[in-house]
C-alpha cells in the first residue's frame, strides 16, 4: 500500500515540475494582463487603471538591470514577478502574482518565481530588495516573512513615491547581505 501511495506522490510531483520559469517576452503580454486583472481586480478589488506598466513591461522591468519572469504551465501564464532597479544597489519587487489554483507551498510556483528573482538580484549585485503590499494580502505577507523579508515602517524616501509603490500601505525589506 505504501508503494502505491508513494507512486501517487511521485505522479503529483512530476506534474508540478512541469512549471517553467522564463523571462518575459511580448508574446505573453495579454496573458500577463489577464492574470494580473484576475488577481488584482477580481480577487482584491483593485482598479484596472492602476497598471500602465503592463503595456510596457520590457521598458519598465527589463531595462536598467531589471527583469520580469513568468511561470508557465503548458504554455499558459500562471504567475509573474518583476524586479526594478532602484539605484544604490537596491531593487524592488513588483507584480508578484500567481493564479489562485496554483498557490500554496505544495505547488511551489511562488517559490520557483521567487528563486529566479532572488538569483538574478544576487547576480546583479543588489544588496537590498524592497516591496509594498496591501493590508489584506495576508498569505503574501506570510510568504515574504518566511523568505527573509522584514516589515518596515516606510520605504527609503528616494523610492517611496515610485509609481509602482504609491498605492501600497505595507512595506518590506530583504537584506541580501545578511546571510553572507
């Protein structure tokens, strides 16, 4: 019986491993917009007008030592995460979203996206990562804290009014040098 159970667990793991993490390209633009719409507007009630960056992902995120990643399952975008250079060896995390059906520790999609983000940030020499979120994003905050982020009162003044962060109310910082 335990062999049968073990076999079922392997089948489940094999399916989960089929999630591909890749850098953004414009062929996925509409899928990214739809995913963000579903997560931000349908789930969180955030208005669509607050996302002009999604029309220019390459120019906003993939320039100036930044990047934007996608989690794909069978060619469909199921998650996103973006990194923007904030100067002074600091980056900020944006558009970290995963379709509801693919959330949770056992799925690993968030962890895989965050791993790509973190590896890139470290390879680019970033020392700190900042992010902003909403008070009702409880599961997201738990993920951030599990992954070393510390809640802070406010962002550094020179990035606090950045267009991607002005609507957020809760802020976190990750010190990438802390473990070194």
